[in-house]
């Protein structure tokens, strides 16, 4: 009477099998504190249909990102446009899935 009829094994962790996508993004700002809601809304409007996201980096900073660009050149053109319009912190960053990687590494991966 003490023995179970069926043995239930603990749930196994789901392994991420999908390949991560390598993309270039335009980083508008990186800050230890959230920007005011009004500022975030301005960023969202600037992004338009390119998309806008706020990530928390590994060091705890908040990263404000626009778009997902296939090439470094297209992301760089957009970052240049933002810098010309007063957003001097705008720069290109690279992400493999949701993990930030060095831009030079991403460029080398695209060349292969």
C-alpha cells in the first residue's frame, strides 16, 4: 500500500534548440536608471515601425534599442541620422539572440 502505481519523474529543463539570430541594433542610450516615461515615449515614436525595446544588460544598466538591422551599414546609417539629430549617444550594437556581442565579432560572423 506504500508503493506508488506510477513513478513521476521530475520535470526536465527545456533546452533551447532554435538557433539564435544575429542582428545589429541601434542603441540610443545606456543608463543605470530608467529614463522618464516621456523620454521613452519619444524613443518609441522615433523607432516607428522598426521596433523599440528596453533591455537590462548583464551589468544592470538599461539599454534602449531601436530596430533589428540585417547589415552593419544599415544600422550605422540610422545611428548616424540619430546623432545628427542630437542623440549623440546613438551607436550600433550587435546581438546574438538576446545576448550582446562585440560589433567587430558580429561583422566577422557576417563575412563568413
